[in-house]
């Protein structure tokens, strides 16, 4: 076989290989990324949960005590676009091709405030800006750790809640810690997100009770 003939054969083989590769890629498209959001922390509340008091919520906002809610703190290692879970005591892993649709710390804080507001109908709540009103109390919530353990399909978390006075000499009035272990309904990223929403709702309920029993 001449050199030119061998070259033509090699070129044809290469073209066939590239065509086969292209066909394989065309038949196996890259899946679109999954964009995950936190479910509402209000969904799934017990059916018998008491409704907010109409009399209490009817008071003008400027006459209600004002609670300043700081952003909820979560573990730094969870603050990422990829949805992370606990693989073992010392390592994390990520759900395949799954991303938070928004910053997870923003979503956690928003859902917590939303759930807390329904539990405190006699209070006004403010977050970043309380306007020209002086808050009655300030609230800081830390959810550290907040680990979804995939091997057991459970969310393990601890919430630390601090209620403080506000003014020139603020001081802590109440400090409480609660531990949680919440099961997920399936081995999916969506079930992971739902477990986080369930945690937020339970922490909001416990926090509301604490606020109601704290004297400024």
C-alpha cells in the first residue's frame, strides 16, 4: 500500500471516528441544571394550628411592639450555588447538577421572617431597615449546624436564638438553643429543601413563644 493510500485510509478512519463521536454526543445531550428553591415555610403547618388573633393584628402598625430581625446565620460551608449535603462527619458532597436558584442565606432568612410574622400577629417586624421607629427587641437566630445527612435522609440542626434589648446599652434578655433531627421524605434534593423549610417553620414557632414571654 502506497503512502498516499495509507494516508487516505487513516483520514477516512479518523473521519468515521469523529462522526461516531458526534452522533453519540447528539444522542446524549447534557441535562439542563436543576434550579432549586426553598418551599414556603408556611406550607405543611399543622391543620389545627391556631389562626392569628384578629384583635391583635387589627392594632395600627405604629402601635404594635417592633421586633428587629437580623439575617439568619447558617454555616459558611453551605453558602454556595451548589446544593451541598453532609457525606460523612468531615466531608461534604453536592447533589448532581443542582443549584440554588437564589442565595440560600437570603431564602432562609426570608422564609423565617415570613413564618415568624404569622406567629406574632400582635407585633410588627422589620429586617434591614426599621425606619424612624425604635425597635422594642432585636432578634438574632443562628442555625449552625444545618446539615442534611444523605446516608440517613435526615436534617440535623441546632438553632441558637438571642433576644436583646435595643438602645445605647443593649443586652441579651433571652438566649435559647434547640436541637432538631428532621426526616426527609425521599433521597432527593427536593426533599432536602423541604426538610430545611420544615426546620425553619419549627424554629419560627419556638422563637415566637420566646418573644411573647420576653419583657423588654
